């Protein structure tokens, strides 16, 4: 007698057809709620980093760094998807963003920026597919960071906001790193790097690049 075919699990549940989505450790939230909007933006950021990774060489330094960042974002999304009354169930480094995770981003930023002189002016995106993908990912991360401030319980002691802030800085640095020795700046046709320069964001407070606001 022939064996029965293995039943494949369904990826749809129909539970979200009422306009709500399930949260970690219980509870539901409207799909238009700030918490769900934030996790949607982080989900987009993770996918955008994946596009940049697809443009990198397999098992290269960039590839390995991007994999680590994408995995970090699963941790961050778990924290965002948890209601305040369940926060005691979060596990540091697994479902809760930690100070060590933020410090690791800062160490990566410092390392990358030690390898080149920062541009004096805004950089025109599109030097190559990889750096362009990183620039797009950076803008999605920045949007996610802004949305953190719409979720009341993430405004206090949570490190979700600081993590996304440093991540945007890091992705900016990664884009410059991938451009190589020169880049196209906003004012003037020449491609150049200038020793001792600072980013325009640091001078103006603009958010067009990854500068810490």
C-alpha cells in the first residue's frame, strides 16, 4: 500500500484577516499600529541589506558583516514585537537588544573609517551596485529609527533606537568603503577624498547620510 504523502505546513493562518497581527509572547496589535509599522520598516531594512549582500562576494568580509547585521535585526524585531507586560520574558542577545550589540556596531564603524578619509561633501549614490544597495538600505534603517519614537515603551531604556542609529552610521561607512578610492560628490564633477575632512552631516545635522543626529 503506497504511503501517504507528507503534508506540508501552511504558511497562512487566516488569523490576520481581521486586521491584527500576533505578537511575541502573546497579544495582538492592529496592523496599522506604530509597533507593527516599525517592525515592517525593520523587515524592509533587513531585506535591503540582503540585496547588498547579493552584490558582495560570497564569504567576503562584507558578506560576513552583512549576515551578522541581518541576524541582529531578528533580535531587534523580537523585542519590538513584545508588549511591555511581557518584557520580562526577553532574553539578552536573543530577543533583546544589548549594549554589547550597539558597541559592536560602533567598533565596526571606527574600523571602517580608519581605512579611508571621509568625504567633505554629500556623496552621489550609484558608484556601483553594491554601494548603491547599501545607500538604499541606510535610508530604510533611518526610517525605522524615526518610527521607534512612535512606540511609547521603546522611548525609555530600550536600545532599539540606539542600535538603529548606529546601524545607519555603519551602513553609510560600508557604502563609502565599497566605493574604493574615490567617489562622486554632490558639488563639482570631480571624484575625490580629502584628508582630514568631516561628513556634511556632522557639520549641518543633515540626515542624508549616516551621521549621528
